[in-house]
């Protein structure tokens, strides 16, 4: 819920905070990965933003979401 709330914000750091919240959520519950994909797609198709802003927001979100995904992958590989 925090990730969705941050993603809909208008602050410049909103995609990063949404990505960090998504990263934490995926680390706790890996089955929330589809939620992260949905939020990422939302950031890419926001109608009120220009394409350059949407691409930047999507990239920032993906970069901030990556640590949780990588941690889950390492944990699963270890098991």
C-alpha cells in the first residue's frame, strides 16, 4: 500500500520511495512481485506526464526495486 501511495505522488522522489517500498515488500513476501510490475507499468503510462518523465520515473522505480528482488533471488539460490 505504501508503494502505491508513493507512486501516485507528485514529488520528484516519489518513484524512488515507491521502489524502495516495493523492494521491502518483495523481500518480505516474494509473491508481491506482480504488484511491483503493476506499479512500474503505471509509472510508464501516466497520462499527465511527458514520455521523458515517465521513462525516468520507471527507471528510478526499477533501480530502487532491484535490491529486494536480488536478495530474494540470492536467498532462493542458497536454499
